[in-house]
C-alpha cells in the first residue's frame, strides 16, 4: 500500500526531501516532503493519521487519499510508523 500510494512523495524509506510542487515565479521554489517523525500527532494517534492521509493537508501540498479498507488503514499506519525517524 505504501509503495503504491506514498513512496513517490515520501520516499521508499520515508526520509522525504522529494520535490513535490513548484511554486512562485522565476526563480522558482520547490516544496519538498518532510521525513516522517515520531514527534508528530499522527505517530501516536491512528485517527489523526487516517485524517491526515485521507483529507490531505490543504495549503501544504499533501493531497488526500481515502480509498482504503479498515485493515489497509491499519497496515499503512503500522508500516509508516516503522519508517519514522
């Protein structure tokens, strides 16, 4: 699930730093993903994780993805937590 839906923006190991959007006018700036961190609210609260992933983060370049079953959400949550640094 992670490889198919998340790795292209967050990296295979969750380290981020991948340019996901070009903003501004010349010279352009690029928004980059951040590495997964154990200090975020998403790390300790599955419902926060599901909300962030399903709704995205408007204005911060993170699109929402909401097409998972309950067991897929749990699998994705546990896998992603394992990538946090």
